[in-house]
């Protein structure tokens, strides 16, 4: 009986053989190899959507501030460096739009002589880069039926105190050649995000940067 117990304990504590461990590791390696491209694709897609949402939020913020502070606000895009920032009519020079980066509006005072508090004070002129691997593929505006496409340089979207803007589309691209469009409607200043299909990308010529 004692021999049986000792033999049984020995088998129980024997564990896995080297061959079994090697098989398990091989299976893990194969699964990792197969799933890695999908994981990279998911991460790239997530960064693309996150960048698009951040721009859309900045558009909404600029629109709200234009209405609240009764001053035209703008979102300026540095296409070459894939960054953007908030500006106002007080800090923006249409002849040199990139100069508004890092420039804040002059402090104002109330009737009582106290400094006026502005909700844009902490974000005005602060350039925000896009997520890693995300680029501005094109910046498209429509004025009086004339479409202008920008793939380099600096351009902007403005929002007036009456909530109007200019028809604008900002096209973002990730490293897997997926595209998202952020649209701004001229009559309302509201924006929307659109994931582009392969057919739409081809029709727009985005693979060739318009």
C-alpha cells in the first residue's frame, strides 16, 4: 500500500514533459504571429479615430466659444507638420496664419476693472499634434462653389458668432491607408465624422493626396 501511494504521488508531481512544453510554446508562437497584424491594424484604426474625434471636439469648442464670446474663432491646421491649434480673430493674421501658434489673446477687463475670464485662455495657440502614424492627407474647403484642396502649408476653419463657418473637409490617414473625413457644415458650423470606404477613397483620389 505504501509503495502504491509513493508511486501515485510521484506521477502526480511529475508535471509536464519537455516535449509537451515545446508544443505549447510553439502553439503560442503561431497564434501570436497570426494575431499580430490584426492587433497592429486595430491600434492604427483606434489612433485614427481618436485623432478625428479630437479635431471634431476642437471644432465644436471653437464654435461654442465664437458664440459665447461674440468673437470669431478659428482652428488652424499646419498640414506639413500634422498639427492644429485654436486661434481667435484677435490673435490671427490671415497673411501669416502659422504665427498664431503659441499666441494668446490680450487680456481684457470687465467694467469693474477686474480681469475677464476666458475659457480659451489655457488652450489658445497651443499646437496639438496628431497621434503617432496619423497624417493630414488633405484639407478641402468650398467657397461659392469653388473647391480648394490643400495638401501642404497652412489653412484654417473659422466659426463666427452666428455659428456659421465654411464648408470644410479634413481628411486624415493612417499607416494602413485608411481614411477618415471630418466635415464642417457652413450654415450651422456643426461637424461630423465619416469613415471612408475603399470606393470613396479611390473616387476622391486620396491615395494620391487628391
